[in-house]
C-alpha cells in the first residue's frame, strides 16, 4: 500500500508542476496571444445569455 501511495503522491506533485507551467505560459510568455484564442473556440469569453425555452409539463 505504501508503494501505491508514493506513486500517487508523485503523480500529484507532477500534475501541480505542470499546472504551474501552464499558468505561467498563459499569463507571462509571448505565447499567451496564441493560447488566448482557445477561449474563443470554446466560447468561454462570450458574455451573452442564450435563449432558453421553458416548457411546463402538467
């Protein structure tokens, strides 16, 4: 069991390091304008509400 816990801890640390690298690349490098276009493709940056149709089941 200790072996599995050690492996999981290493995976968590590696994941955290990659998270910090990705955040640094998005915020502080010359690649950020190219990476910012991803938000447009995903539709995250749009601030408009979508039309919803409400239906009532009686």
